[in-house]
């Protein structure tokens, strides 16, 4: 049975770094998937955290507007 390749060490880390660089993946990356299909462009799906944290939303702004009930 072949050794399991991990993205955090050894050959898996080397491959991950190459793909991140060549595919210009964003910083603060959580995960990514690369699809190589015959006669199709390479596609990438990934999840990452934004560089900037959004400002806090006021509690009144976050609540949806209240509407009367149908019984009114």
C-alpha cells in the first residue's frame, strides 16, 4: 500500500506550495480542490478567509424589519 500524502509535510507540502503559487491561490487559504479533465480548462474551488474583517454591524441594522401579523 502506498504512503498517504499529507499537505502539511514532505512531498505533499511541496506539491501544495507549487499548486498554490502556480494557480495564484489567495492567502489565508483553508482548502482547495483542483480538477484536471481532458479537453477542459483546469478548474479550482477553494475556501479562504478575507484579509480584512468587516466592521461590526449594529444590532438594529442586523435585525430584519418587523411587519404586522396577518391577523392585524
